C-alpha cells in the first residue's frame, strides 16, 4: 500500500506518546508483572462531556432568574400558553390563607364561607394601595405604572376566593392581573408570549 | 499536557502545519462556565397568564360593546358542562365527559367560532363560584390556544 507517509504528505506518522517522556520510574517501568499505577485521562471525551453540559445549561438558563417562589402548600396549575414573569407584587392563595408578598392578609376558608356582596378584602386592599403609592413615589412618571399583580393560587381553590382577590386588586388600582402557572412542555414550541 | 504535540517535520526549516491546542485553559473555561450556570440555574419553570377582569366596578353601561359586534361568552358551569353563547342568540351546550369537562369538544367549538369570527380576539369566560381554579386555567389555556388571546374572566353574576 503506498502510504502518504512515504510521499511526505500532510499526514504524519504519530509521534511518541506523552507517557514515554515522563521521567518517573513508575511510569516508564512496566516490568515483572507489576501493574502500572498510571492511568491515562482521555481528554477528548472529557472535553466533549463538558461542552455538552455547557450547552444544556445554557439552553435552560433563564435571564429573569427566580422572581417567584412557590409556597409549600401551593400547587400551581399548568398551562401551555404563558408569558415570562415580571417583577410585581405577588398574592398567594392557598386553601388556608391569602398572603401578599408572604404576609397573611385573609383567611381563605372564611372568604369561601362569606356570602356578602362586598367582595373587597380590606387588609389586602390597604396594603396594595400602600405598595402602589410607594411605587408612584419612586417612579413619578405615570407611564411607569403598569398595575401588574401576580396571583399565585393553589390549583384546588374555588373561584369564589379568586374573584374576591381579583376584585380587590382592581379596586386598589391593579388592573393588570396575571395568574402564575407552571409551564407545561409542548414539544419544543415557543410560548405564546414570545 | 493534553495538547496534540506537533511532531518535528524533519525536513529542514519547514514549519509544521499542525497547531497545538492547549486544552488546560479550555477545560478551565468550561469548568467555570458549568459552575456559574449550575449556581444560577432555575429549575422550576414558572410563568404567567394574562387575564382581563370585568368586575362590578367596571361593568358600567358605557363598557357595553357596539350592537353590531358579536360578543362571545363561555359559561363554565359547576356541573362540569360548558355553554358557549354568542350575543346573536346562538348557544352551544357542551356536556360533561366522564365526570369532567369535555375539553376536546370545547377546543373544537372554539376553533369553529374562530373560523366564523376570524377578527374576534376576545372571549369572556363566566364561571360559577365553586369551579376549581385549575379548571378555569385549563379553559383559559384552551381559549388562548384557539386564538382568543384576550380572555376576560368574571363570575356569572357580573353583567349576565
């Protein structure tokens, strides 16, 4: 077989391996049935693995970070059509309580039992108004105010509680109500809000 | 270490074409990237759904749509049935399926409604007080999938 080596082409005969040049006895000696303690590290597969890891982690990377932490006693419903989260006051509704940014504001079971026509939750309303006023003090431009609030509700709560919270938000000036959901995978399709 | 060591060409003065890649800084960079990405990774995939509310406070008569425009309303009833109605008087009842709402039929009904009213983007969902939140979200999700992105959520008492 006429090889490229004879013709002095670009393909060269492989040179000596690194192991041969290490001047350590235990590396160079392979005598008398003694097992070599030297283990070669296959760098090619290691670099491959690291590259795949980086690509996977970059794909799952979220620039918005963790804006929302789900409470222990809340299981979010799943949805296929969603938008990215934004910074906003978070109202959590579990089967026990209604909280605003982690502070309890009302009792869910009491809200379910109530039959009054007044849907406003006074404590929640007052605190939302305080938050709104604080925001307006810090951002005097009226265009900055989007009235966004995120409701993080347990999937088993009744609509009765939800409508009272939504009504309170609207009365307090938060007209842009959003529901927090878990993203349901849909086979690689882009979300609706993108 | 680690680089593909270029073999001496042996032919006086000719530069070898092989280039040695130093893998050590490359592996360092990859390791730093992996550490950073693992630390900043968010594994819970949370998002939000937009909803418009038609409550007692903003259901003034001035908010009524013009007479020539069709209004689409979907009633979510507590007995696991849907009722899809148009302001023209047409109404479609979607019966329960195995003790749950028939979401497949709902999707078909909404798709047909979208065909009939291609320019309509809004849909009003009216639910009973005892309907569970998860079912409302699923209904809203189907409505958005059927190209009704502006979903208004209200109870049955408000304006109808």
